[in-house]
C-alpha cells in the first residue's frame, strides 16, 4: 500500500476470499469501467476498487476530495467539533458547561 498524506491519496491491493465477494461489492456502486486487466470497477465515496474477474483480488485508489476534511463527521458534512455559541448582545463566547476539564 502507498500513501501520500500531502495529496490525501492512498492506493494498494489486497486478496479477497471469493466467498466474500458478493457481500463486499453489495456495499459498492458499480461503474461502467474496466482497467487494463479487465477488472470491474466499483466506487464508494472517495474510493475506487477494481476487482479481478476471478473475484479473489482487489486493487484500490482513494483521493480525499477538497470539499471534505478528515475532521468532518462521517456522512454528515458537519465538523466533528462543537460550534462556539454566542449569546445575543454579547461579543464574548460563553464559557463551556461546568464540570468539563480544561
């Protein structure tokens, strides 16, 4: 497997038990593409998978899109951190609830 964290990409390959093929691809979306080895292509969010016709080998490629950041909650597009809430008429952020460690 190779990763380039500066570019937010990852690619590699893995062996796949043919008996688990159907369960794996049921989570993916089939795309009308094949690679040079005639493997079928599937996608899942930012991931592309090419699965060999023998259903026992998979190559993958992932590139994190610019509109998503690792800190976002999965599937929501919202930041994983709590937003700062300000009360009306005050420019100061309110202190966090008592009992939380700092």
